[in-house]
């Protein structure tokens, strides 16, 4: 069984921040930015639920089409930063594609 008490490798930890290599995850100045990013991720998702309860399907469809730019932009950031392609395409681009397809279906 591998030991879980291995010494912290700063370089190893720097590669694990949201798919962006060499992100200074040990830097306390990064933590507030990650909190803001987290809120930015949660708020649009919560708004989808509000729209599902109160709006027409066409309003929800347009919202999804417009806000598909967020994960598409995240994919570009990861790729341009030299991050893992699997994260860029498998997480961010896939999310954007699902939002685009779903939004289009709601408008048809």
C-alpha cells in the first residue's frame, strides 16, 4: 500500500489548479481568485434553475446559447496556458457543446 505521507512537492501541486500548469496553488493570493471563479461557476447554474421555474423554454434556450461562451472561454484559457487537452476538451468544450445543443433544442 503506498504511503500517503509523502513530502509535499511544490512543483507537483502547482500543476493541479483548474487545468492550468504552474499555477501557484500554494500562494495565498490565488485563493481569493479561486473563490471568485467558484462563485462565477455557481451563479449561472443557479440562474438556470430559476429560469426553469419561471421562464419560457425559449428564454432558457437563449440563456444557454449565450452562456455557453463561459466554458468555451475556459477551454481556450486552458489550451493557451499549456494545460491538459483532456481537461480543455473533455470538461470545458464538452460542457459548452452540451449547452449549445440543449439551448438549440429549447428554441426549436
